[in-house]
C-alpha cells in the first residue's frame, strides 16, 4: 500500500474495511463482487496479486 496521505475520508474508510491499516501490510481476502468494487476504488493505493 502507498501512503494514505492526501486520500479522501472515503478512500481511507475503504482501506480500513479491507483490513489494510499500515504501509506494506499484506491482507488476503476472498474475491467477491463487494471486495472487487472496493479494490477498484483504491487501486491507485494498493498492489493486488492473485494467489492460487
């Protein structure tokens, strides 16, 4: 994750709901339409990798 500085309150709330709290934190979530929509809103702040 990049820095949350200069992010909107809405983007910071989305990151928190995804479980992302700190820079360089890794979180594993099961992809469903809800999480996919959240990730699209903060894609410029996070790195997404698919694991099998």
